[in-house]
């Protein structure tokens, strides 16, 4: 029965099965050839003497042509028709000028048949070869997946004969049952541990999982690793030391040349020792817990607070690693030693994508730290650390970013809309944000973009002053495009105290509410803009002093 299940009777397959199996073998044989493409040709429209060809990618030159002939009894001189078929296929294949031509048959050639095939070459610059049963067997052995496919039917027959048809895995249910049976056998090996097993792409992965909290105590399993530090770069050596001391969330990979020994020590079902292995080390991450970070004065008064979550991302022989993420883009990595020793803390800030109000809260917290306030960290309402800690400090946040955060946060409050901190923007976008913020604060700004304007003197506008140097005040609703969001400030006043005025007589006669006039600033004096309802002082509304935009790091902008 072994021979039946591990070999193929090529001369008993029939032509369709023979062609399909040989094509699969030849395609697999050449799939990884550098710079080449292998294809099986469908002969429905005439195969041109080609069943499988191998072509060079860069110029489509034909390197090899395989011609399949299912002649189980061979093609001796008694089979003149078969020889004529071979000759015809050869001549047609030569039209593609291959470097090599191979005749594939289900049986090994006789001396006479080999001589006939070689004679086809004549004086042509082509290599001619044969592939019979022996060479097909060799190629099949090199490709176990094709061998398993080819012998599947025979395997089914053998299993059916002994009443084990389900083991052939012909149905999805058969596969489920086989996997469940294997899982039961794995679980039966131990009361304390089990193995979760998976296979992806031919690679088997074992995940050891405790069934009870006291599994390590009841049935100890230890992992022994010996590492040659000299085979590791300095940065990896330091990462490995930190990992062994405190664990860590980032995966650490040690190459085979550095791992001199890897062994699982424990009961026989788990014990194993490997060499030449790549070791991937990663700590288990605990469930996240709520945290609160407080900035407090010497007297214990709280001056700033940030909330977030934290999780233990690693444990080592010296202590554990705690990683915290707080609202507003502040992140912390804490190395917490055993026995209550001083906690080592590393802070980082990334506010891109953070809502502006949260980002502003983070910057204010960092300001409080800069002023020397102590920091306390509470995890699940329990105080983990207190005192001054290593920090990024607000000084690492540049003035441009700080001003942008403050502007967007103020606009979020005024319009009751969220804006996130972008990673970049144009100066025009930045000016739009700054101008809207100053107007929302009740301040007056200059708007150079308003040059000459056509206006109708009606109930929401007025001309005043002397004819030689009149002024204008216009009330309108003003829209702003803030990072893709359109917002509106109602009842904005636009005014100028020194204008040139001309009348459009062609339109004036059609004005229902008043005169149409064209106004332009005299002597380059820009129009001024403010929102009377937001002004908290009591200014002379026609002579309000504008404030500069004063955008940090920007070219000269009003």
C-alpha cells in the first residue's frame, strides 16, 4: 500500500489527468527561475507545438518548450502516426526558436525512441531532450504538495478499504472533526497547560497557554536561552538588557547567529531544544486601566490634570514597564522597579490629530511642570508616583505651534465645533484662523484683501464725513473656511475713514434701496473689521485701533 500512496502510475492516468499533473509540475519547477515566466498553454486554438513554455521577461525570448505526448505504449517505429505527430509538433515549436525543446511522455524512452528524438534536431541550434517516467518521478518528489494532490485518490481508496474514509478530509466537517480530535489529544497531556497550534504557509506555531493561575507552580515550564552578545549591535544589546530588566511593548528579534541555545525545560510533552533559531521576544500587555496625572504645588494643591489610560506592557527581573496614553497627545513610559524604588519616567508629546482644546490642556499642564510643580500619577485611583519627573517641558513646543493650538481651541469654544491640530497648512490657512480668532475675541483687525468694492447705501451701510474724504461703515455676515469647516460671524462691521467714492450711474437708477457706489481706500489705508456685539470695551466704533495678526514665524502679515 505504501507504493500506491507515494507514487504515480503515469501510464494509467489517461491523457487529461497526465497533462494536468505534468503541467503543474513544470510550472512549479520554473516558477522561481530568475527573470523568467513559465506558462501552460491552452491548445484549444492550436498550441503551436507548445504545451508549456519558459520565456525571458525582458525580451520575451523562448528559453524552453515542453511538448507533452500521452503515449503509454511509447512511439517505436511501429507507431508511425505517433512519430509524425512528434515531428509536426517539433517543427511548429521551432518557429519560436527556443534554446531547448523537451518531449514529455509517461514512460521511459527506449534506445530507439531516444535516437529518433535526437535526430529531429538536425543542424538546428537547439538542445533536444526527453522526460519520461523516471524524471517525472524525480520532479514529483521535489514538490510534495503536488505529490499529495496526485495520490489523494489512491489515499481515499486505501482509507475506504479500512473504514477510515473520514480521515481523507473530503469535507469541511471531516476537517473540523480531525482538528477537534487533535485538540482533545493535546489537552489530555496536562491538567495545567495546553498548546494552541496554528499553521500558516507551512509554518507551525505553538502557543503555550496556562489553564490555571498556578500552572507554573504545579507543573513548571522554563525557557532557557543563551545569547552571544558579541553578535549583536550595541543598540540591540541595550534593548535586550532593558527587555530582560523591565520587559517592553516592542518586539525584540535576535538573529540565529546570536542565539547559541534555546530550550524549553519541563515535562516531556513540552521539552525541546533547538539550534539555529531566530528568537522573537515580546511581553504580554495587560488590560488598560484609567489613570490621572496631576500637577500639584508644594502645598498639595492641584493646578492641572490630565486623564487617560495605562497598561503594563512588560515585566522583567528588575520590575515592570507601564505605558500611559493621556488625552491631548501626552505619552509616558514608566519603568517601575520592584520594592518601591524610584520610578524612571520618559514623557513625549505628539499633538497632531489631537482636538485643539485637549492639546491646549496638555500645553498648560507642561507649563505647570515648567514652573516647578510636582507631578502625581494615580492608576486605578491608587497613587503610583509623586515628585518632579523627567519631562519634555513646554519649551520643546515651538511658539508657532503653541499659538496655533490656542487659536483653534478658542475658535472651538466660540463656535462649539471641534478642530484637530493639523500636521501642516499654508500661510493663507493660518491667516484665516488667526483673523477669525481675533474677531471672536472682540478685537479689530485690518483686511488688506478688501480693495475697491461696489456697495449699495442701505440700512446696513452708511457713508459719512466730508465729500472730499468720506468714510464708510458696512455691516455684513462674514464667513471663514477653517481647516475645511465653514463658519460664520454675523453682523461684522467693515469700515474705513478715508475713501475715494465714485457713483455707477448706470446701476444707480435701478437701486431700490439707495445709491450704488464704488469705494476704494485712499493712500493704501486698509479696511478695518470687527464684530460690535463681541467688543467688551466701549470704543469709538468708527475709529477703533486695529491689532496686528502677529502670527509667530510668519512673513509680515497684518
